[in-house]
C-alpha cells in the first residue's frame, strides 16, 4: 500500500469535490449526450478536474482512468474515478448520486471511496482493513436479515441485448426476493450493499469506474462481487453481481442461462 495515501487526505479531497458538485445542484445545467452512454454536465467536468489535480499531488506515480477524460498515464497504481455517478439523477435534481474513487494496483482495487455529498456519507475501505462509514467500522453484512431482501438493478442506457438480458434476470429474481429498486447510481448502490441497506446489486453494460471502489467496500464488509459466472471482476467486465455471501450464491443460481 503506498504510504502517501492517507485516508484523511483522501477524505478531504473527495469531500471538496462533493462541495463542487453541490454548488451546481439545483442550478440550470447543460446536458450533453455521450453516444448511448448517458449525459455529461459541467458539474461532472468540474469535479473530475479537481479530483485529478489533487489525487495527482497525493500520489504522483499513479495513472488515471476517469469517466470523462479517459486513461491518462501508465503504471502499477491507477486512480479510477467517477466524478459524478448518477448524472441523470443530479440533472433532474434527484438527490441520489455520488463520487466514486478507487485506487487500483495492477488493475485490482485496493482502496475504495464512495461519497454521497447530500447526506455527507463517506464510505471508505482499504484492502485488509475493513469498511467504514463516516469513521465507524461497518458490521459483516453476511449477518444481515435475508427475509426482506432488497436488490438494486443497474440497467445500461443502450436498449439492446444486455438491457433485455437484465430484464430477464429481474423477472427470474423478483419472485425470490422482497423487492427490486432501480435508483440510477450504481456506485452508490454498492456502497449501500456494503452498509447492509441493500442485500445485493446486479448490472450489465456498466463501466470500470462504476464498480471499482464498490468492490473493495463490499469485499471488506464480508460480501462478494463477481460477474454472473462467479468470476473475478476485471476492467473489461460485462456483468456484475454483488451481495452478502448468502444472497450472492442465491443470485448466481437465479440468473437466466442466457446471461452466463
């Protein structure tokens, strides 16, 4: 673990990016479409610019993979950044959005941060050190009640095969769970799984920056994050399922054969 990365400094940087986002919230925004991949606003751009600048000072040897500016640099360490996950919610003044930042080592997430600025909730995990919410260590989510299970689903914007596959998965899983939710911010869904607020989350067709931080949060909270086949998530992943361990096993079994 690079010694230069201190949780306090990371928290300061990400929370300042959250303040930048909030300065745009409830303001008129310009929405620019991104080739079947949602929208980008000036809030996304401002948050990402600040994060890249400050994280670059924190760990100069690291490269970046950010949603709006792409891959910059190369090296063992890489900051994976979603400066505003839930842009459509944000633009419609729906307060379900977050900032997601992960530090990866050889493409494996070792630090994960998800920050919800409206609620001032700072989720943090470091490989081998547990998951924390606002400084308090979270309990092992394996012990959470399964009877009233709530599953989040993240649909791709493009309404093609992956979208149809996920609809099929929802039809298969819904009768076996209490309820489904589609909140519109996949990274925040994963933070909620790590906190035991959601029992699981499934998605297809999303990006590395949507899940990299959440993987660390969930695994350090005692859960699992894999693709629909139960295989390790890599930057080129296609399908994604994360949950506490009992629910993860159940979801893997319930996924339709067409998604395997």
